């Protein structure tokens, strides 16, 4: 006996500005290092404020805007539901408590930076962050199956992006301009060709 295919769960929204503030404060406190994984899990899977496709679109816009990606995303999500006030409240939630924590940690680090255990712990945290980012990238790749371009082409563009950034050390702006422009042009051409 086969079970019925699961229906996508309905998208929800923050219940108030306080909910928005607290959600982004908690999100910011979870996001040491591999913040993309945490944001995707909280906004798409747990709170369901965004669908997977909406998250990918908004994350792409957040990456091309100046400033930290997750801060840009908080502004966009807050303003999506509550306009300018929502954007500012989400931004405040994202920055207030982490700013205080970073100030305390900076003072502690200045006193204990020479300790070998501290250096080892920081290297370990960096490895975990890299793993979380890679896992989230794989999870987000599932949305590419619904993209108009064939999977082999989107996969090749993702691989080229890694080559540009990691091996060729191209700045992110050039990588986005080249590969983003190519992806836009190919997608536009494909969609234009499929119209009657």
C-alpha cells in the first residue's frame, strides 16, 4: 500500500513585531559561523515563513547587496511582512544581543588569544561551519530540479562558481556578474523559447 504524496505545508508569517524581533535574536545567537544553514532551517523548515524557492531567491538578492548577507536577509524578511518597521525590528533582533556578545568575547579573546586551546577551538569551529554551509548547499540544490535549465547545466554553473572563487580567487562581484549574467541570459532564452 502506497501512502499519498505529502502536500507542502502552508506558509506562515510572524505573529507580531515582537515575534519577529525574538525570532531573529534567537536566529542570530544560533548562527556562529555557518549561518546559512541555520537561517534556512529556521525560516523554511521550522517557522515556514518562506518556501524553499523564496528563500533561494531572497538569499541570492541578499548576497549581491552590500553588507552581511544574513543582515540583508533579515531586512528583506522583516519588510516582507511589516514594511519598514518590520525590516528595522528584524535588523535590531539580528544585531543587538550578538553585538553585546561580540564585545564581551573580544575582551576575553584579547586576554586568552595566546592559549593553544583557544586557537584549536577556533579552528574546529571553522571546520564545523564549512560542513554546515556545504550541507545547506546540497539541501538547497533540490530546488534546482524545478528550474527551467537542465540539471547538468545548473550543476556546471555551480561548479564554475566554486572554481572562480576558490581556485581563481575572483572577487564575488565578478563571479556574480559573469555566472549570474550567464544564468539569467540562458534562463530568459529558455523561457522565451518555450512561450507560444
